[in-house]
């Protein structure tokens, strides 16, 4: 099975795409599903009594059920469509955090969080007088059990944790962290944006209170995100955005709101992207997570092996392979990551350079930025060879300027 044949962009451009943690390429099955919707079923869901609108509504709500089944939610009403994981996290911060935190309460997050699961909690802590605390990583780039048990206390009301770091590739033991947080009376917000493209997520098994992800990181179009929340929590929360569709009745001085999930879906939604998300789920289930993990393990293992041979490369990743995803962050000693990325681009190799929306983590590591190669099911050993060859070129260009 040549998976790369399913991805038009990868067949139309002579590149090695190693930036799937930022966004994945889209298979033709997803592109065709979105095109079919706009050609045959385009109408505004929940807005019309005519056949075409009813059809669009059915497609939209069937996809909600598909997402619920995909992550094993109890009910489709627990699935809220947003534009991305960032909006989902802001929704929880505003609608749950601001309403439930009080002075001297504590919020606990990890130092490896994406800004989207960090900045909203800074805002909430300042508005409510609560304290924002961090779980820090050890020398192996992992959060130890001792660390989370020391930081999550009886004062902790909210824990925010990424399942997999978008910088280090560290896979956190979120099931154990959730269980311990619940013992302390806290609710847990899990960001699975970096893990759900690569592994099965079961919200009931995890017992997550809230869980978020972006569709574009798992083969779906840009502009669609998901918030899962336990129904009993969502029902008690106030709407985050106000406007069309989330309304029940409007009077001159007051308004009542629609039930779940519409209460949190103000305005016309990105229905085409929702359709694409459904097609992406179909694709992932057809290929299977076992196959995806088998491909990635082979390629990432090979990449680590080849990069480790380059004595001018510094790797930032846990040595525990079982706790590591398909992300490899690295630097050429003495060369700025932006320069490295530009040279790699000239060789047709696409990587990310910068702080990866994780500035506090970078400061904790004592660096400004890194290069990041992130692999997915369409990558091959040939992509790794091309990366290594391009890195050798970059090093040779700067070798005489690098301080030994």
C-alpha cells in the first residue's frame, strides 16, 4: 500500500514534508468529500425547512455522532464544533474557568503546554485571583510522578495537560494524571491535538472532563476543531459566544439559550470542514492506527538513528521510546534554526523552526528555538535520507563560523 499516492500535494510537489505537527496534508478522500458537499448538499444547517437544508443538517449532525464514536463519548451532545483547539481551550477557560475559580484556588498546567493551553489560564488566574502553577520536566524531558503529585493539591481546581508535546514529542501519562487530579477534586482539560492523529483516544477510558483537538492536524481541513466535555459540566456552563443558532428565545431585555450542543455553536458553522473531518476519520479508520504506528515507528526510529550519527546535532527528546511520539526537535550547534530551515527548504525539505508556540518551555530548556521534524503516515525513510543530506549541506555552509 503506497499511502503517499492518496495525497495530491505530495504527488504534485517534489518535497519531503516534515511539518505534520503544524498541519497535515490532506488525502484525496477528504478533498473529494468537501467538494461533494459544496457541489451537492450546500445549505445552512438548522436554518431551513426545505429539503436541501434538512440534508445539510443531517450531514452535519451525523458527523457529530461520528466524532463522538471516534473518541468514545457517551453522547453526541458532548461534542462541540469550534474552529480549532485554541478556540476550544478558550471556551473552557472563559465558560468554566472564570465561573468556577475563586481566590486562592489553583490551576496546574505543564511547562510543555502550547500557548493555547497556557495563555488563557494566565488570564483566568488574573481575573479570579487564583494561582497558576507549573509541572516541570526532568532531565529526560518527562513529568515525573513525584512532580505531578507535588503540584496537584487539594487547592487545585483545574489541571491542563497536553497528551503529547509538540516540541519534545514526550507522551504524558494523562490517564494516571487525570485519576490523581480527580482524587484531589480537580477537573482536567486534555489537549490531544498532537496525539489523536497517531493513536486511539477514548475519553471514557481516560475519564477526561474536557478534551480538545484540531482537525487539520489529523488530515481534515483547516478551520475545524472539537471540544469534548462531560455533559454534566457543559450543561452548567454559560455560552462563550452569542448569536445565531445558540439562541432559544430573545426578548428585548433577556435571552434564553438552546440546549447542548447548539448552546456553544453560535453563528453559521464551517460545515464543509466538518464534512472533511468526518472523511478524515473514515480515512484514519480505514488505514488503522496499528498501521499508522507501524509506519511511524520505523521511520522515526530510522530518523533518530541517522541524526544521532551527526555529532553537530543536539536532540531534544526523551530517551524512552515508548514515551516519545513522531516529533524530533534538534539544533545544529552554533547555527540559528531559521537559517537551517531556509537551507533545508532550498533542498525541498520542509521543517518547522522557531519556538513552536511554547516560549516558556524554551526558556526552561535554556534555548530560544529549535528545528522540528515531525513525521506522519505518508513519510518514508527516503524523506529521512533527504533531511540528513540537507543538514549536512547546512552544517558545511556554517562550519567555519561555528565555535568549537
